[in-house]
């Protein structure tokens, strides 16, 4: 849980505070549940199988903590991290503050192993509280949620203050647990306008608990903060919340910048405009041998476009690149036509999946 309130804030008029929070939430809240609502249904309990931990990092991983020291981490002020590193793990120290990776990251696959204190002390948010922050902004809650009730959007594996986990997959205090996190950062245009919110997937102890959810903005205590343009890469951070939570075997893989599929990304190259009369020169039936048996492909015109009808009822739109070459829309294939002197198609060769197949016009 991110909570950096000062005494002045805590003693301010609650009425004015709730008014401000309410205005912020009303503009951003995509659910009928308010932050930290104890009436919100609890995720069902699922007992996870014991995993074979620690999980070895893959060859292309960036190692953030290997159990030896904190050389890859810093304090918020840029100085050395003030947590303790010993016996293969690091442990948060009360009052030491958050720690931040020295390296900056955007889209990542992040692996984190953590354990809450034993014997357990406190209850609700006061028991084994910490957090994993992507870009220092978006928190996946760390908490001892084993037989410890709290508000659902603040229990272990929640997107803090936004999404409770799909299930409660917590192990008992003192046992090592794992998070596998896939994070896609938020995107902005040249004017700083949000074009795509951040998204996150979390697997807790081998169980899916956050399924590619869309984050509403930076996570915070008591309120929802709006998106603000920021650098494409920022640090991973871990929270000191006053509890001696332990971490080990932290590594990540930077993953390629993701662009959603769409016509602009699939239909590469110029598109030639052909009139309906020109398109009609390709219309007809074409025959090819399939496993030594003749099969018929049909080319038809549908308005201002051509359609290829293959065996099995498959129909694919054809996109003209030239008067001979037509791409198969949505598919990495093409048809290259043979034309006579009048520009009428007499045959075509299908190029698809590394194979070529020639079909001759039969009418």
C-alpha cells in the first residue's frame, strides 16, 4: 500500500478530504465499488500447489537481486539502499523508505519471490505489508493475506486500490511465494495525451490472479490518481511499510514494445486502386491439383473488392499491390496472376507458408 501522508494531511477536515477524493473518483472510477470498501466481495480461497522455488532466471534476464547485495538498488534520494541483504534475501527496514532499481524499464516480464514475517504480527493492512511497483507508479500489493481479512482491493496480489485478485492464493507467513508479472506501460502522443492505458497480468504462486487488466492510473491510498505523461522507462520499486518483508530472486525480461494488431500494421505496402471493370478481368474459376485430385478456386468480385474462395469454404479478401500481385488480407500470403495481352487473368500462383501452387483458369 502506498501511504505517505503527513500529520497535516491526516488532521485536515475529513469532509473536505472526502469531497476532493469523491470528485477524483467520480471522473475515473470504472466500478461501483469505492476504494478499500469492506463490503466488496472477498476473492475465493484457492490453495496453491507448492512450487519449486527459487525459479532460475532465463538467459536473457536482467538480474535485479541475486541474494548477495543491493548494488542494483538505491534509496529514493539516490543514495545507497538502506534495506538489509543477508542469507540470500533482502529485508525491508522500518523507516528506511522505498528502494528503487538503478536501471529503468518499460514493458517487462518480472519475477519476484517474497515472504511475510513469522510469527505474524498485526492484522489487516498492518500484517506483512509491502508492495511491488512497476515504473514506481503501479503497485501490486504484497501482504500477509493468509487468514487475514482486509479490503479486497488491498489484499495480496491486488492492483492496489483498483482490482482485487481473482482468487486468494496466499501461502502461510514465512513461506516463500512468487509473483510472475507481465506489464505493458501506458502510452502518450506527442501532445502528452494518453493513447493507451497500462495493462498488467499477475500469476501468484502459479495461479492467474490478474488477467491483463487495464490500470486506471497510478495506484494510491484512498483515491485514484489520473494518468500523467512520464518517461518511457522508470525504475521498479519495492515498498517499506514498516514490516520486515523479505524478497529474493528478483529478475526481469524486457519485452518488445507492443503494438496491437490492426490494418495499418498488417497491410504493409501500397494498395493499388482498380476499377470494377478492371477487377472483373480476374473473376472466374481456377483449377489446381490437390493431392493428385483437381480442386477449384473461385475469384469473385464483391463491390469494389475481389474475394478468393478456397476449398473448405474459406473466403479471403484480396488487396491489389499491382495488376499482377494481390495480397491476402489478414494472411501472410499472396496471389500472383498471369495476364494475357488484354490484361485478363489466365492463371495465378498462390504463395503461402513457404509453398507455391499454380491454378489455371478454366472459364
